[in-house]
C-alpha cells in the first residue's frame, strides 16, 4: 500500500493505492471525510489481507480532503475519479464504494463508464430526475446501505432507488445514523466482501 498525489482532470489529489491482481475497488468518501476514513475503519487493511486492489481517493468535493482545486460539480468530480482510476489501473473495470456525496458521484460515474458493481451508503441526491432515467440500464449488482436513524437521507428515497435498479438490494443498519458504515464497520466489511465476490463473477 502506498500514498501518493495523483494528477487527474486538472486536480491534484492525495490517494491511497494498493496494487495486486483482481477487480479494483475505488473508495469515494463523504463530504465531511477524507480517504483516511477507509483506513480508520479497517477496510483497507482487510482488502490487503484478501489481496484485493484498491484506490482510496481524496475528492474535490471534500471539505477536508487534500485535493485542489475544490468543486462540488458532479461531472468534474466524476472526471477526476475516472482519470485517477485510469492512471492507476488502466483499462480495468472497478467496483465503486461511495458514501453520501461519494455515493452520488459513484452513481453518476456508473451512468458514464463501465463498473462491476456499486456499494452505496446513503447516497445523496440519488433520485434526481437525470439519474432516475439511467438506472434501468444498470445491469451490475448494487447494494444500498441505509441507517435507520439517518436524518440526512430518507429511507423512502433509498427504497425508491432500490426499486429503480434491477439488481439492487437495500440493507438496513438498525440504529445507525447517516454514516452507518462507520458505526457498524464489521457489517459493512462483510457486505463489501459479499458484493466483491459477485463483482468478480460478473
């Protein structure tokens, strides 16, 4: 595992990278977090143990991320994620993991570029009209995680999203808030490995 700065779509962003054979996982953090959150909850360590390649990227939308210049524009953030991924893994197809705003970027990414699957934690603005039109074309596995105490993203929106995607499944984290993957990290890691196994077979 190494840490370096990537130049992508006119941005300079810090990244944690692990190279090995297999389907690469790309981690997109939420607005209030950075790439380091995936280390903090033990996800990067787990994937290294399982010999899974990954890229955890500081994103331009992040309040605290080491990525310049900053922007909330979804298309620019998608371009940064895609170019950074290509710089590291070339023409491979990733599994995307996105939390909150990172989930929104993951959904937007999947409308434009091939993916092996999506693991989304309470993705923000997931039922925007432009996105809703694209979901019928998603033919890869999607897991949607929502904490029952989430005060930012509604369960109704997450159920609507799940119903719009053919291969989607919603997973309820009872008693967890918006950052359910941090509060119930062990469960989140199990779900990630389950989805990864499905992505490898697709």
